[in-house]
C-alpha cells in the first residue's frame, strides 16, 4: 500500500523555469507602471467577460433551479469588471490589497515549511521573509502606496520565486510505500498433492 506525500525536488526544468521567472521579475521591475496598468486592464476584461458569460448562461436556467444565483453572480462580476476598467487607480489599490494578503499568506506557509525541511531551510527562510515583508508593507501602508506599487510587488515576488525554484525546485507529490507492506505479505500456500497408493504386486 502506498501513501501520497509532498516533497521538494529539483530537476533541470526547474532550473530553466526559475531562470525565466527571475528574468521576468527583473523586466517587470523595469516596467512597473506599465505592468500595473496591464494587470488592472487584464483583470477588468476577465471579470467583465466572465460576468457576461454568466448572465447569458443564467437565461438558460429560467424556470429551473439556480437561475437567481447564476444571474446575481454574473451581474456582480460584470459590474466589478466595468469598475476596474473605468477606475484603474482604485482597481490598482484593490489588487494591491489582494496581492498583499496573498504574499503574507505565502510567506507564512514558506516559513512553516522551512521548519520542517532542514535541508532547504535557508532558501525557504529567504523566500518566506521576503514574501511576509511584502505583505506587511502593503497591508500596513496601503493608502501611502503609489500607483506603481502593484508592479513592483509582482516583480519582486516573481524574482524571488525564480531564485527559489532554481535553488530548491518545486513541491511534488510522490508515492511512499508504507513500511511492513512487503514483509507482511503472506506467501501463497501450496495445495497438497494427492498421494498415489501403491498397488500390491
């Protein structure tokens, strides 16, 4: 019997992908304002299209269960998408707050993983401290943040993720065989063969 288990492993593809992410992080830092604008517009169009699709799908559920929930969800996403597209600065502030929560959560998770993984403790501590610090900076100084802060945060996080992936790889699911499975197997018993009787001469 095998049991799935998470483990850190590094392959050649992890090094290549980490290098690509590190370069992408540097590029994002160089064009932080442009990346912020693109992120807000991308999220706005994504929400708008998702909301319109949800509204269109809700009409096929008229008279059936789930019509109002689908219509309200589609309408909310549509309004939110229009808000993002028409108010990019307010939308950037909202996305910055969400990014801060995500960075803080990811940093705490990496710090906890560093305690359990002594071999990769230093890279995990580095990534966890950086992510936690970014999250705290955003959440504690949100209203003093500039428009380019979202792009800077994304650039730093992508750069840290790339360096971490090059050093320790990624989490993977591996199958671990439980101890005693092979030793506990009972060998198949042979069926006794019938003995032939000797016939008298």
